């Protein structure tokens, strides 16, 4: 069974940190991700660095640049994923800009990612209308699909996206690119209730989340998962030369978010 | 409805938040084509504000030197100084009609930024322009023009700090503000329906050029030349000749310091298929699919991709795309100034240079039309510093 399916069958809530693969270097990145696993996160969302990440804010752009400057490419990412998979059995979702898959050759790319231990792929810039081949290749390699649901997604379309999201639906909390925000909009909480009525698909919220109180509020409103990205990446950026320091801070943040899940 | 794909190229590869806005633009685009009021207002602005029709000038002296008849389509004489105005008037009216409260745009050389800022001032819409920091510096006078028209200019520092990065930043702004913001794409690039929409507003160039050459030469031209990066001026002038198979179509792309070096922006000759900025097309990219940086003497030819229709015209062999170096463009800039008394944009001089190079392959007295997409005042400093360094 797909590991995401299994995860959400077994538990109602999951906390998922986001990392850019290879940031700031492949070795340090691996150490940081292992530390996150040790802190008890329930799944991982991993980004493959791309030169021009148009859906990401400055924090994740800078993160991708650090990784690219450290020589990270598709092959290095596969190697990192395989090492993470050896270390843990928690689900791994990939966040990809489509050109990286396309340029690798789609037939090869999906197979390689699946073989390395990936469980689901979100292709950020492949909307449903362009995703026939993406869908087919995901199925062929037993990979789960993740689609974005944004504040301007109409309800009829949300219904479709929820149906196609076989791993989980990624509910974007607010307009705009990735980045830390102080408040989760009230409308996001309402959207969760709407989506819940439409389908049983696990709902994972991302974009702008940075503290356990927000994670708790999202779970209370019906979310099944929460992703923290930029807040973690900021810690890496601040302590990229003292990775143990970054590790400690990230473990603290993840620990406090995992606690929300455990203690409820 | 407009085609979403041109052969294998085109499509709409965007994050979910842009799907709905693009659908709305597609609908509004279909509406305006059938709307007499819109068309009348558009035409009125083109003639009374922008100064259309632009002339087709017989370049007497160049023609004598080459032994072929050279005709110049004078988009350099359009208000704003380049063909970009055709498109910004159209999209500005469309934005207004859709009830948008704010327009944004990217710009490379600054011509599209200027044309957008101008229309914002005219239509009373606030404008914000994204421009790579490198371009802000090398096109300082255009920045001043935009600011005088009331636009806010954001210098973009990420990546190569040129056109590609300006588009990234404009797309991020759009993603964050889709509800009230219209993104005026400057070229025939990006997700559907932008390549079709920009083409639609630039077809006027081809429509006029066709009528004018038939009037002046009594026959269709043997060939049409235009510079290509995103490709809007080229699609504009090609549009009314594509169906006439005897008319050869030539696109001049920026070969920078030479196609054998790493310093060029020759996407059609050196690029590979990819999916970026909303479209499947050709892009200059690394072995691992990262988008690469470009080089050209022209900020307006500095994009590592190309509009999907050009990729298709090349694949289907309907049009030929050839690289023109910085040096060839500079030579054409001088020649046109000395022989015809015209200062054309260095971008447009790529097309002139290609026509000069290809002319001998045509019979004596062949009719060659070259699109002078913009005027060259903005390049004076660039020209003199290039000449001094050589």
C-alpha cells in the first residue's frame, strides 16, 4: 500500500516538514532531514531545487540556489532520497517543477523517483488540465498524486482535484507564494470544512505556517496534516555554517508540532 | 476559441492559483473579438493615440547597395517607440473591461514597461513594473520614462537579474494578487491564452505591411525578416504572410558573442524542449534541466525561451531562425543610421543584419520586408561603449 494511504489510515493527523534536497549541501541536508525524522515527523515533503521556482517566495528560492550552487541535480537528489529511505519508512512526497521531470525524460524520471523511495509527487506547475500523462505515469509506478487547492479554486473544481489527489490534497492556506505568515486566514478554516464535505481525501495545509498553535488550529478545523516549509528553511539559512545549531532549532520546532498530534 | 497548442508547443503549465484567472482571461478574450465597442475603442486608440498606421519605408540607399528592394516596417515610429504599444493598449483595455484595479508587467529593455506605464497613465490604472537590476542599470532612461508615467519600478535581484527573473517576480506578484491584478505579458510567451492574445494585438503589423507592400511593390514580398526572442513583433508581421507559402519567413535571434560560445540567447538554434513560464517550448537549459542565463547586447533579446508558435513554425519548417551576433547588429545599427538616417533599436538591427546577410540569396530586385520593431535612441550609449571596447 502507498505509504501516504497507510499513514492517513492509521492516524487522523500528521505533521510534515518541508526541505529542499541538498540545502545547503547534500551531506548537511541529509543530516538535517534525519534529525527531522528523529524528532518524530510523520512524513516528509521534499523539494527538488529548480533555478526559477515561480510558486515560491524568497526563502525557498534562496534555499534552491544554495543547493544548486552546491552541485545538486536530479541524480544527487535520487541518491539523497535513497539514503533517507534507508533511514526511515515514513512517506516521502516530492514537490517538483515540471521541467525537471520533463528534461530527465518522464518515462525515466518517475521510475527513478519511485525506485529511490518516493511515495507521491506534486508537480507544482502541472494543473489538472495538463496532467493526463503525469497521472498515467504516477499510476504506472504506484506513486500517489498530490494537487494544490487554492483560495480561488471553485468548488466544482475542488471536487475533481480532491478525487485525483490519491496521496493527499495540498490546501494552500492563502494567496501568494510560499513564505511565513503571521495569521492563517479565517477563510482557510472554512475551506477545510467545505472540502471535507466534498470528499474523504486527506487535507494537508501548507504555505505560511510556522508554529504549533497554527497547526493545532488547522487540525481543529478539520485538516489532516500541516506542512511547515519556509520557517524551517529560514533556520537552515541562518545556521548553514553551524548545522548542529540548525538541527537543534529544527528539532525543537518539529517536536512542538508533533506534540500537537500526539497529545490531542 | 484560440488554439491552446501549436503542434507540440504551448499549453498552460501554471500553479493552481493561476488556472481560474487564465480561464477568465480566455473568456474575456473571446468576448472582445466579437465586441464592436471594444474593437472601435481599440482602433481609435491605435490611430488617434498611438499613431497607426506606421509607414512601410522603401530603403532607397540600402536597396541600391544590395541590389534587392528593402522595405522597412516602421514600428519605431509608433508612440512609445516600439511595437509594444499595440499590445499594451489592447491588454490595458481588456484589464479595464475585466474590472481589474491594477496592472503589472515585466520588462527587459524597458520598452514593454514604458508601453505599459503609458497605458496605465492613459486609462487611470496603477502600474507596477518588474525589471532585472542589470536591465535597470543598462536602460536607465526607460526607467525614468516609466517613473514619469507614474509606474512603480521594482528592480529584481534574483537569478541573472534580467528578463527571465523579472517574469518570475511578476508571476509571483500575480499569484499573490490575482483577484484585482492583470498581468500584461509583453510577448507571445507564457501560459495560454497569452501567446494567442499578444499575437492578436500584434497582427496589425502584418495586416498593414501586407496592404502596404501590395500597394508599393504590387506583389507579395519574397521574404519577411524580424528579430525574435519572445517573438511578438515577429509573429505580428508574420501573421498575415504565414499562409502565403512563397513568402519566406526569417527570424533573427541573438547569437551574442557567437553560437559556439556560451554567451548568446539563441533559443531556437541551441535550446531544448522544456516546460517553463507556463508553456511547453524551447529553452536554454543545463544538462539537468535548470534554466540558463543568456547573453545579448540587447536587454530586449535576453530571454532564455521563445514563444510556442515560433517553436512550431521552426519545427514545421515554415520559418527559418538564424543567429545574429552583437557585432553584426551593431554594424547594422550604424549602417542604417549612415545610409537611411534611421536609428533603429539594436533588437531590430538583428533583423536588419539578417536581411543584409541573406539578401544575396534572393534574385536581383527581390522584395524584402524588414520589421523595424523599435527605435534606437535608447541604445546610443550601448552602441558607443561597444564601439569603444572593440
